[in-house]
C-alpha cells in the first residue's frame, strides 16, 4: 500500500492522476504533461516532493561521520551551502544519490530518494557508529514543496518579509537558509529554503513540517497563479530532469553502477582525509577503463527511445548498450535519451541505432545536458 | 464520469469505430487520458489491409507508448493527416477531430457497445 503525502487531498481536489512511485502515491499529472513541463520552463511549476527522505545528522562528529559514510566531503561544505553526493557500498556501487545541506556547524540534512530513504537512513546510522553523531530520519514528519521556474524567485520572495527578502533574492544555487513565509490563512511557517531543484530551471525547495504543508501549498498556488505557476506532476518532473541531463536513481544509477560510469566521478573525493565506505573499490575503478559510459542521445527520427531499449551499432545491429531514460523532448521537439554504451561509441557525434520495438531508429551521441536555461 | 458516444462501438483496447462507410476509427477518451499528451502517431498506410484485433500502429505520449489495434478488418482508405501533424488533437477531441483512419470494412472484430465499454472501463 503506497503512502500518502500530507498534500494527498490537495492533489485529489485538483483532479490529479495519481501513480505509485518509490512507495508513495504521487501526482503523475494534473492536466497535461506538456503544459506542466512548459509552465516550468516559461514561468513556474509547483511540485509536491514530500516523498523524498529527510535524514538529519547532528553532533560534533557529524561532518566526520558523513565523510566516512558518503563519497563526497561533508566537512568541506560551508554552513548554509549544499552539495550533491552519493552513498556507495563497499564495492563502489551507488546505493543512492543525495543532496547534503549543511545547516549548522554540527548539523546536516541529507535528502535521499523516496524508495531508498529507509536504506540510506539505516546505512547512515550504521556508518555513524563510533562518531559523535546522531542520525534522525524525519521523512514522515517533513513535507517538501518545490517552486521551479524563472518566476520562482519572485513568488517565494513575495511571501517573506524583512531580511528574508534579501536572503531569498541573493541566495546562491546550492545554498539554503531558514526563512519565514507568510501563509494565506494569516499564519506563518518557518521553512528551510534551498536553491536546489531537479528541473534545469532556477527554483527553490521548501522543507516544512508536514502539519504546515497544506497551508503552504495553497499559499504558493494562489501567489504564483498570476505569474503563471501551475501544479506539476512527476511526469513533467521526469521530462524536465531528462532535458537537464540529471540522473534518476533506478535508471542512470543503481547498484550495478559506480559514479565513474555515470560520468559523476567528480562527486567522489578520493583526496579527502580518512577512509570512507567504498574508497578501495572506487580508487581501483577510477584507474581502470570503464566497460560502459553514460551518454546523451538525440533522435534523428520521430520515434523516441524508452528506458530498457537496446542501443545497437549502425549497420551490424550488434548490441552496444541500453537506454536508461528516453522521451520526446517537449522543449527541443525531438527525441532525447540517456544510455549506457561501450566506450568506443561514446564520442560526441557517433551515430548509433536504438531498437524501438523491433525497428532500428537513428540516434547520435550529443553532450549532456540537452537543455540549459538561458542565463541572465 | 465519462460518457461514451452511444453511436460508436468499442474495443477492450480502447479504440472506437463508427457505423459509416468507410468506417472511422479512433481511440477513446479513456486511452487519451491514460496516455497523457500524445506526441506521435504511427498509422497504417492508405491501401494497407488491416485485420481486426491485430496491431496496426502506435500512439506515443511524452510518458509512454501503446499499440493501436484495429477494431475491424478491411482496407485503409484514409488517414487523418491533421492528427499526424498535430497529435494534440487526439487529447483535445478523441471522438471527433482526433479520429485516426478510415477503413472499408470487410468484417468486424469483437466490439462492445458504449454501455459495455463503460462497464469494462469502470466508468
């Protein structure tokens, strides 16, 4: 039985189609995948991400514990900043990809994917043994609402007062700070506001107690509507992150993958002091040639590739890889996909085929991301 | 919930066919909603013979793809080029402007009435 987020009744009232995802019942779309996708690119979208896991690590040894537990360097994160990281097994396999927020000298928030959150929480607890650190999984008490799109800053800044206005306006990408939001019902809620997202657009992610989720959701919908904000579901979220070349656990990342094949070797900090789980395996992996490489593919025809479809060598039809995510790109107007392919076919401009339900369609290797937002 | 046009007949795979000659074939509002925004249609060629209950094309949305089954056997005499050019019409008007192709019918497959289709889909 899938869990319901604190915003479940809001989604039903908005007429959302619901789908199971990572153990949660989530909005797939409210009206139209394409309209929601385009609203995020052009104005703003409102996402319920309360299925994500929120795990706090606190204590004077919290940074050291995370440096041991994760492949990145938590100690190097400044207070008020965030870092994309991963938790790996001893053999270097990716157990989850994470965002680590440093909210204090001795306090970190680790945000995990919904389906992996229980595993991440238990691994963090186990790996923190021996450090002065306490791990607390607050996923069930925490709601996460994201406002994503070029209008996001105006929408969020319009709901705060005093110094918080400047805090929101000047907040850097991958930074976070507590701000107090004025709710439409007259109350207030203090959120941890983070300038992070999974859409390729500017935007904020707001962590609030579950009890405030409905009031904040309604406030954001009402405040954002005049600026073009619409509620957006997982379908738009998936096509947005694919255009932005961002990996999705279970597709580009899983326990058969190390960060190196995924092109994310930069998150592994082999230069950090001390041992960490997976170090030995990742060190040797770093220096051996990968058997497969994650690439971006652009379709030259109309038929999109989908996750799981075989990538084949042009001409011979020999299997050379597998598509991990694929869709018709709403922004670009042609099919895009990410795929693991053998290294000799991973160079930009290489032509490959994708077996789309029995018929080979032409694709070409292109750099990721497919889409970059216009810079101002 | 949804009302299905009584003049049409339906398949369990969510196609509809009318009683004109040649017969017009499309997909139902249930299919259109389940798929999400349709972005690509692959329809049989004019002149192709189709057999009831077999796969004759594809209907693809941002999120998924599903196969098109012919509700009838016969020869395709026209395809909806406007829908191929702008498949959004399948979502906007699945029982009207979003029709897919026309068939000179030689025989019918297993078809449901609007009421039976409504029961089948739980509407």
